[in-house]
C-alpha cells in the first residue's frame, strides 16, 4: 500500500485490520484430540482472532536517531519451517512503536500454533518501497520472540508481553536488552458493514511557536481491559490549523459495534517521532454519525495529568464529521449466492519480453507438434474451470502490449481482430483468436495493466447500470512485472465496488515478487494515488506452476 512508513504524508496507508489472512494453522492437529472430537460429531473448535502488535524498549541501532521498526510475523510448522504471514508498516524514529497493521487468523483449540515475531530497523533509504518488497537481509535485525497462540488467548485481557532476543543474547551468559513485544488478541465479530468518514478540525492550537503545525488523526478502539488499539489514521496535513483530511474507512468488525467507544486523537507530526497531542475526543460510531447529521462540532479536550475525566481541559478546537456513509461490502460468494451469473474475460500479454514467437524459447512459440505453450496451457487450465459458470460461453478477450500491423502500440486491443466487438465463442474461440493475433501483431511494450482493467470495469459498471445480475472474472496472463504499478492500483481501487474479480497468472521464469503488491491476501488494502482505499480485495496473483497444481 503506497508508502510503507506510517508517520509521513502517506501515513493513512497503514489502515489495517479490515481484511484478514485465513491460512491454515501452522502446526498439525493433535491426532487424539481430533479423533475424539470427530467421534462426537465435531470438526474442531476454532475462532477467528485478530492480533495487534506494539513494542517497547527497542534498541537504537543509529547513534543520532531511533530505529524505524517493522515487525514480521511467521507461523512455524511441525517441521520447523517458517511461513511469513504478515509485515507491519514501518514506524519512523521510535523505540516504542504501536503498529496499525493487524493480522487475522483462525485459532484452533486442538492445534499447537507456534508464532514467531521478528523486528527489523528499516533503513530510511527504503522509505518509498512497499513493505512487501523489502529485502529483510538488507535491514538491521532488532530481535525475535516466539510464543504459542494459546498463550495469548489465555492471558488476562488477552495481552501477552514477550522478551525480544537475538542469537547473541541466547549464546551469551549476559542477556542483551532487546526490548519487549506486546501482542493483543481479540475475537472478531463478523460484519460486512463499512463506514467511510471525512474529518476536519477547526481552531487547532499552536504546538510549535517557531515552526509549522502538521496535524493528523489517530483513531483507536478501546479493548476490554482498557487498552487502546489503533485501527487507522489520516494523512499528515502540512502547516494547517483548520485541516480537512481524506476519507478513512472503518469496518464494523474492527471496532465491534457502532456503540463501541472510539478515541480520536489529533497530533502534531514531528519527524523525531515524538508527536504532540493537540486534543482528543471519545465517541462511538453512532455518536459520530449524530455529529455528522447535526452539522455541529465536538470540542477536543486535553486529558488531565491525574487521569480524572472531570479535570480534562476542554479546548476551543473542534472536530467535525464532514462525511459519514455506511455500506455493505459484498463478497464473491454473496454475488453467486444472490443469483449472479459468472462472466469470464481474458487478457493476454503480448509484450516483447515474451521472446520472438518464431523461436522455441519464446513463451508465445507455437510448436508444430501441437504441444501448447505456457499461455495456451493457462487459458485452458483456468478457462475450463471458469467456463462452466458462464452460460453463454461468449468471452470478451483482449491483448495488450503489442503493435498491430501499421499501427501504434496498443495496451488493450480485441484479440479477435475486430474493431467493433471483443467476444469470442468458448475456450476454443480464445485459442483461435490468440493464435491468429500472433501472426498479425508485433510484440512491443511496456507491460501496462491499467487499460485492460479499466475496460473490464467499464463492462461491469454498464452491466450494473442496466440492472444486470452478472459477476465478471478477468484473467490476465503475463510474463513479467507490471510497469504502470500506480495506474494499475488506481484502476483496481476504482473497480473494487463492482462485481468484478481479477486473476493474474504469471508465466515464465520472471521474478513476480512485485506482483504480490496487487494481491491483498494478507490484509493490506490497496490505496490509490488520490487516497482512496479499495473497498475489498478483488485481485489474486498466482504463478502458473501453482495454477497447474490447483486445476490439474
């Protein structure tokens, strides 16, 4: 999601916890317990749990500055292998970070689920790199902690404090002080209702008399034990005492209910990580909705030193809710259960990086023996599964990244060669159009997904406008990393409200790591260049070798 640092202008990119990771648990089940439960008609005891993370006392690896910590969460399998589950955002210049990124997983009573936490100091040269793309060996290791998920669940207030250590501190008789990690667990309440809010403040008080005041909002929920758990924040607005921020999105699942208390704190951003509190309010979503409906502001207050509410200092500064909208986030299954018909669409990468189609080492090579190439296999493997859900078997099919005869490079052209319609008949029709296109276009570049996604989204939006009950699945087959990453993110975020999903299949031996940025399987919602967060995850990326294993 955009910038990986949580305390800069892109700070709101760290809105986390609205989606989750429902991977299988790390450890295997206890056979005796599992057999006992099954013999009595049970299939395991489980709950959906959301984990929140913070740390204290982290080491400062730099002489002049504190660390820029990021936490990486792993699951340890029975064989000892680690599977990476989540990376938090990076918090600038802090030895006691509270990360906004959450992780959702399934807690199985009968399974030993071992979690490993590693904290890294991320060098400032990587501030514009998405956290998914960071090479961990290039960052400074601050410490590691291990626990079993059940240890967190059984703690008072479900809050576990673990000592961080390094390999040196394990070997040495003198244990180094690497700090502590705090992990909070909370059972998720299933909800598909999302709230979009726009906040503004008026008459904020100066905190820096001789420098700028750069306010941002931090929104937290209050856990059962009274602990504050941050759920989202706004961007930082430079030098403004009457700021209006971009939209923030909150899922009811994040906060529990519309009546659950929220704490909204306004801070003045400081690059040293010591942000000045400018005031706060405590209100539920229901109360924030009333503030919006009444059009009146809520006075911020400054908490008293003794913690007594009646001694709080009420400020002239006010918080306004400029926008409050409630919507239901429908899932793919919702659409199918609701009677929507599936419609299959295909886009094929014709960029020059695929190699000369006339040579055997090309991914587009048509073998005279009839042996299908990688693109043909992907079309058949995925298409044969999806076509059964498509009643008319008429598939919009495009190519991108090629130069038609005597024409400019096109990043979305009809694969059948027609200038009027894009549909072909059945999987065989896709294969024939693909083979024909190879003889009528010249491979070019760069690799742009934006135009194809926008075209598919237009078809989906026209269907919605006409009252159609159709759900569209766009298959993009590509050999390389997308060139227009931000434009692609913008197109995906814009399409996230539509009945549309995108399956990107990578063929060939390229490094597809960057493509994972588009796939929000681990909960990081995509954010557009204009600050909007995707309403749901609509992209799945998978290398073709995994598609073969799934569909063979």
